[in-house]
C-alpha cells in the first residue's frame, strides 16, 4: 500500500538532512496519514487520508 493521501495525493518526499558541518545524508519526509472509514460515493471504504484533509473536512468520516 502506497503512503499517499486519497484526497490530495500527498506522498513521501525525499531530500537531504544537512548537518552543521554540511554533511548531507538522504532522508524522507512522510505525510501524517490516518487510515479511516470514509463515505466515498455513497459507499463506506477504508482509505488513507492526511490529517490536513481530515481537519479541513474534505472527507466525510464515518464512525
């Protein structure tokens, strides 16, 4: 399963961690994804949604 938001398609980014002495090492930044039950097209599905989309109300969560 991909680490990607089902609403905004936010996914893992990669880059360099740069120390004070400018030594660069590879690292990744992962989005804060939550696996939630959501009402999508009238059906209840489990989807990965980032917390920003949940907070903004872009997905209707089913409890």
